[in-house]
């Protein structure tokens, strides 16, 4: 874990399988009150170019609980919105704060921040990935089944940022990840290939184009919005393309009897998920949202070096 100190977390694949497991174990210990992290006097800057409830609040509360603080540096309130270059912003902020959590569109912009900043940069969601979300998701799966290796997580819906991080992080943890999506909405082939390489012979990362084939026998059913932030104009076309892809009780009946239902939220009931699946006894969606807080405390402790020896 000490090897993570000072590092960036731009992608689920930035860390090793052992580090991923260690972060989940630390998050679990923090949640149970078995360990403490001290980040007193430390500051996290939040640069969010897209809306957020969970990520913004969980990072803010995580820092407060660890004795540190967050500073909102949204483009609207900083000089970023007026065009100050990333190269200048990143170098200046590195003189004030101890880490940056950035939510933006292009992964390349995040990488540019990381290039210029001398402090850890955390991906708080880009169009390509949502790695903090995946940590909380696998923590939720681990809480339900004790260990995640060998389990199957079925993701039904758009092959988007959330799907990408689930594939990469799942590969590191030995989880079979089956992405079910309509033709034309598959995950990035490059990410699929990367995840399959990381998985090796340990687990299977695959894409299928039929909902029942995706979920059959799985221990977790996961979905996300059909139109992500930045795709608002495609909403109507996407709703037509995704007809028949709702994560509902019928689909749940095809999964393992112990399966849990997950959604990163925000959710649109009646579109990608039925109200029944969301509120039913298999749902762990609100535990999953809570776990953002615990997983990110672990991540901040590791990157900022606040963990107990
Ligand atoms: N799941 C998630 O990242 O939610 P927010 O967009 O509210 O942060
Ligand atoms: N895929 C969604 C996730 C929101 C947390 C989006 O990018 O809008």
C-alpha cells in the first residue's frame, strides 16, 4: 500500500491486483472502525466540470472524517472557466492543495492535469472511466459474498465509463464481468482488450448482445443510465435502442438466486431499471452509494500516506 503514496488514480488499471485488494480491505476496516487514517491539515481540491451528488459529497465528507478539508474549485468559480491553461492551473494548485479529484469529459484533460501536477490526481469520472465507483461496487459485492474472486458480475446497458471501470477492476480482482448491450453500444474495444489481458486465465471479461445471456447465473446485476452526461441530445435515440434492456424482476429471475442488484446512481426508474428491482430485497444500491465514502477514504489514505503503519 505504501507504493501508492503520491500516485495518481486515473484508471482502475493504474493499480495492481494486490493494491486493489488492499484498498478494499482497508475500506472494509475503516467502515467497521478497525483502523484509522489521519489526514489532518491536508486539503483536496475538487474540479468538477459535470454535475455530481455522490462523488462530490463522499469526497468532501471523507476528507472531513479524516481530519482534512476539501476546496471546491469548479470551473465556474475559478479562472479555469475563463480559460486559464491546465498547465498553469495544475502547477499553481499543486502549491496549495495535497491532491486533486477531477470530474471532466475527456480522459486526456485528466491526464494533462496529472502531467503538470506534482500531487496525486484522482479520476472522479471522465467519459472513459469511473474508477472510484468501481472500488465501491466491488466492496459492496465483497460484503455480500465474503470474497469476489470467481463471482460473475453482469452489467446490462450502455458500454460506458462505469462499464469500463467495472471491467478493468473486475479483471484485477478475478471477477467474471459480462457486459450485455445492444449492438452499437458496446464498451471500447481497447478497454475490452486491456481488461481481457489483465484477466488472463483468472476470469472472463466478455461482451454479449442479449440480456438473458448476460445475466444468467450471475451473482450481481448492474446497470447505469442509457444517456450519460454529455449525451443528453441522444436521449430519445438511446431509449429506442435500449428497449428491452431494462434491469427488471424478470431479468433478475435468470440470475443466481443470491444475486444482488447494483446501480451507480442517479437512476431513471422505468428506463434502465424497474422500480421493483431497485427497491426489492436484492437491491444493495444504497449500501453501494454509502460505500463510495469508505472506498474513497481508503484511497485518500493510500495516496496521501495517512494510513497507520
Ligand atoms: N455515482 C456517481 O458518481 O454519482 P454522482 O454523479 O452523483 O457523483
Ligand atoms: N455513466 C454516467 C455515470 C454517472 C455517475 C455518466 O457518465 O453520466
